[in-house]
C-alpha cells in the first residue's frame, strides 16, 4: 500500500506543523524538510539544507517561517536554535561552476538529494519546497510554498539562507569591489555596475545572461527577477565538480 499522503503537489496547509504531524501520526517519521537558497543569484553557490524536527512543537522555534520573510536578525537568532533542537540537519554548497555545468534546476535537485543523503538519520518521509525530487531514500512530497507551510522546510530554509549569507559576506573580502556582502550575489544595480567595471569573478555564474553578456563583450544591464529561473536553459560554460560542506559540527568543513 502506498505511503500517505499520495505523491502529488499540494497547496500550503493551515499551519506549519499540520502536515508533519499527520505524517508522524501515520508512522511515517522522521520527516525531513529540504529547501534551497541562491537559485536566482548570478554569483556564489547554490545552498541546500535538509532538516529533521521532532514530532512535538517547540516554543523556541515558534517564530519559524519562510527565511525570505524573516529579517536578518531573526534568522541569525533562529540559526543556532535550529541546530540545537533539530533531530538532524545537513547543509550542502554547490559552487557556481557546477551550477553552470549542470544548469540551475538540475543542480538544485541534485543538491536536495545530497542534503537528504547527508542526514545522520534516515528519514521516513521527505517534504521538499515546490519541486519533485527523484532519487530520494524515502517517499517524498513537493509542497508549494513549503517554507511557509511546513516547519521542517522552514528550518531548512533558515539554515540554507544564513549559511549562504555568511559565506557571501566572507567572499566580499576575497573578491572586493563587487559588494557581495550587501547583495549576496543577486543582480542589483550596484552589482551590475561592479560587473561592468571589474568583469566577472571566479564566483560568478557564467551561464547567467548578465554575466554571459560581459564575457561576450555585450552590456551587462540588470536582469529582471522574472527571468532568473530561466537561466538554467543557457548552455553551461563551467566544468568543475561541486563542493559540499557539512554544518553538523557548527562550522563549514569540506
């Protein structure tokens, strides 16, 4: 008999723990959530996190929500709490060259597989944010708006967002002038101006149209948000294997 719920896309539930609680009651735990950050950035890595929370609500994590809706201070406050109270978590960084080589969407799905595979406990069910993820070690369900609908996905979103933001701030020292600490690698007017002046760095995604135009000697311009997710249709230019980082010990380590 197939596991409940059926493998189909669903709309957001009425509460952050509604779906997870139902899965635990059905004996399908532990439930892992998986989410990514950096899909639309034209520089820096794609970061994917998987997180398993226990079946009970925790007051310390009551503020969990989609990381994009939380302010930086609140994300930073929640980050150590999630690491402390989560049953398990794993964070994967996929560098810009692998994003170029695979394409954004394929790299995203591969990152989700790696993040779940890296969990120190085997999940009984996996909830992914929006995308079907084939090849997972357990039954799975893509949830539209998952980072605002399931606590485990929201926790994964915060882990991925804070991990990536911290890396981009550190990258700002290594690649001065681009403003990575401010825009985190996304296409802004300031980032576009820096690209036009300095040219692409080793951390830029050469398959993205605004970076690619510079390589081809065309004006960079600012890329509209609506077309960011179509960049993976561009032909890849990179060919370097990915790097993965494990945050279970509280620091980035290869």
